[in-house]
C-alpha cells in the first residue's frame, strides 16, 4: 500500500522546512511528508492525492496565512479527506481562533510555536493522533475506481467492459457517496459527463470509449505482425478454443474481439453443464482461464477491434478492421457467435443501460437487492438469469411468450425455478411498453390468455430473447442461410454437388465455408448446437481441419 501522507502547510519557508525536518526524522518510515506554502497550493495537492486514492492521515497547518487561514483551508480539505487528523500551528494570539476551530471543524489539536524539543512537544501528540487514525480509517482501495450513477448507461458500459475483461475495479455511486461526488466535481469542471474513471497513477478518463479504456489498462488493441497463419474473428468459447489449439500447435495466431473475450458465455452467471466443473463455473471464470491459456501459447488477442469485412486474394485472406487497418493471413476462422435480439417496444431505447439490460448484466445484479426485477424470455439463459437475480431481488417475474417453460428450457432449470419461492412465471406474457424518465420505473405487460394489460412497477428488466448471427463481414464471401448463419461442410453440398465457384479437388471440410481457407465454428454456424461445449469442440476441430487445409496449399 502507498504510505499515508502527512501534509504540512505554512507560508513561511523557514518554519515549513523546520517542521518538515522534524517530521521526517520521526515519521519517515511510515508516512510520506508533503508540504505546501499556501492554502490554495495545498488544496491542489489534496485533490491530486485523492484522485490517486492515496490515504492522507494528518494535516499540520499554520493558522496565520494570508489569503486563506489555516482554519479556512482545513474546512475545505475536510470535504475531501473527512477522516484525516487536523492540527493547527498557532501563536499565542491565535488561541481563540483555535478554540473556535475545535467547535466548527472538529480540530484535533493546536500546537503552540515553537514546539521544541519535538520529542516532548510534537511527536507524542502526533503519535497519538496517528495511531487513532490508523485504527479507525479503512485502507483505501488501490485499484481502478469508477464513479458514476447506477442510472447512467455509460457508467454501466464502463463497468461491464472492465468486468468482462476481468479488470477489478471499485464502484463509487455519486448519489450515495458525497466524497465521490466531490471527487467527480473536482475533475469534471462543471461538465456532467459520467462516469469518471480514476486510475492508481492519478490520471482520470471521463466517459471513455472502450478503446481508450483498453489502451489505458494495457490490453493489446493493435496487431504486432503483418501476417498470420490463422486469423480468428470473435473471442467467445469457439474462438478461444481455436486460439488455444492454434497457438499450442505452432500456428502464428491472432484473435480479433470487438468487446471482451468470453462472448455470450462470458456473461453467464453460472454454467452448470460444462464438462469437468461439477459445481458449475461462472462465464467470467471460464473466459479468464481460457484467455490466459491462449496468451500463454503466444496468441495475440486484439480487444475492442471489430472486423467489418473479409476478402480473398488467393492464396491469402484479409480482414479489415473498423478502424481501417487490414490484417492478412493464410486462414480465417469466423467465430463471431450471435448478437442479442433487441426488444422493440416504446420507451426502451433511452432506458437501456438505466434499468433495462440485455443479458444477465452481472455487474448490476447486486444493486437491485430488495427490488422487483423482471426477466424477459423463456430459454436457458433467461432461466439462469432468473435464478441468479432471485438471490438479490425481492421478487423476480419471468415474462415468457410461450405456453410453458419446458418448451424452451432444460429440465434442471425448470425444476430450480419452481423450487425458488421468489420467482414467478407469467406465461403468454409480452412486454408492451417500458416507463421511466431517467431510469426504469415500470413496465406494461399484455397477457394473451385474458387480454389483460397490467402495469407493474419495476426496478430492472433483463432481456434474453434470442439472437441473430453476426456475419455481415462475410456476406460477400461465404454462403449463409436465410437467417444469416454460415453454412459449412456437408451442408454446402446440394444434391451431391459442391458449392458454386468451388475450385478444390475435394469436398469442403466439416467446418469449412463455401470459400476454401475460411472456416466457421460455434453459434455462428448454420444448425450449430448453441452450447459452450459444442462451441469449444468446434473451435478445436476447426484447428485440426485448418492444418489439413494448410498442408494442401
Ligand atoms: C446468458 C447466457 C447463458 C448461457 N449459458 C449457457 C450454459 O449454461 N451452458 C451452455 O452450454 N451454453 C450456455 N449459453 C450459450 C453459450 O454461451 C454459447 O453457445 C457460446 O457462447 C457460443 O460461443 P461462440 O464462441 O460460438 O460465440 P459467442 O459466445 O457469441 O462469441 C462470439 C464473440 O465474437 C465477438 N464478435 C462478434 N462479431 C465480431 C466482429 N465483427 N469482430 C470482432 N469480434 C466479434 C463477440 O463480441 C463475441 O465475444 C449461454 C448463453 C448466454 C447468453
């Protein structure tokens, strides 16, 4: 932990240096001694320290200073470090001011100048105050802090990005935490942009993009090489498995991920059916382990990069990124999975991120403790979400369009839901409208069976209503089905004939698309089984097929 600070403020350089010398002699090993020649200079120092979350233990301040007296300085500094000990350096004539300060600002002590010998007149007093401070003040958090409001969509996006990239952070809600509000106001300069992200080095980012955040926290965003054996698009389970096998089997591999590794699985609160984890594991844990494994095998993982186009110039394949750069390689694996389907009802757009969330949004769950939460959807992901939120919420209501949970959900989840007393299931139910000014306040639900329309007050609504494949970047180069999923292997053969323009003297490999050397794995594939294990399996199989392909070119 960074050493706590003792800040001395005195406008007379000689006195300032003398106090500093005495304090260093006695406190140097446990405290950093800083000094300032005026109240305004000291306020600046205090603000900087706060931005870094450096603990400040004690102010030792001269009462008699021009422009800002010691008491006036302490009154301001206290809004930033309310727990720091406050000591005034006074002359005999300042006694009255010091006594007033005890009443007004809770002054801890006033010292008469001169304080010689310090062993008798200075150290015992400060030792006592500092030991009290150490005993009562919690050690401050030393990592990244995100300050914002629960209802700001951009605050949610930043927290979600950090969480999904396994970067620990501390959340400061400025509506509940006055110190955090003061901190935000000090850097925001009247602008009301949120969130403000504070880094341990004292720097801040205001309402940053995910790219800015990724670069600041040291995630790789740019490719290091001009050419790769294998370019993987998408960092979900399929992409990660291919990265681990590709990297470990000696292929120069790069993986492009537009958000965070782990894909949909990374947002899952608990994956219970993945082989080898009898207690289940969180999606975040799976993503962290797999990402570490891929990096260990030398795979480059480019985060916050979106692939927008793929083109072929035989024998090479090219991937264009949204920022304009193009990567080239011998083989491409499309593992872009699916995008969540959006719920289109009046009022939803401006409340997304402010009470309305797509997916399980694990970062937010704990904030809805004791509130009424709605889960929209009837498949496994909705079921998992409902079970997860039931641990926090007062009540979880599942809104399911179909006539039974069993129709779209694994039996183990149906059983879990029926055994959870604070989960209600409304069948034949559809969200018609959502309400709220700055945050979700209520939803209107239509019940098909009875034609009833009900308005519910709602703390949060989590939506799990299916997904669409993310394949626009290959629309001109590979065959897709009518829903946009990529067709591979035997599914490309129609009446025993190979795809149009297929020039190879062999059928397409199992996971190969209609363009040789471009493969697809996981949820993005036509007729794929939408499971973590199958995506992982396909990622691994794809690499074996890629080796076969590479031997033939
Ligand atoms: C909430 C939830 C819970 C689930 N629970 C389970 C479970 O318990 N058990 C189970 O077996 N399955 C579960 N699933 C399903 C499982 O997560 C998916 O089947 C699996 O994640 C599919 O993996 P994938 O790699 O094919 O695609 P995805 O996981 O969708 O990953 C695709 C990745 O590609 C990235 N990407 C997309 N387009 C681009 C682009 N243009 N450029 C760069 N990157 C791009 C995306 O950001 C994403 O990270 C769950 C799904 C959800 C949503």
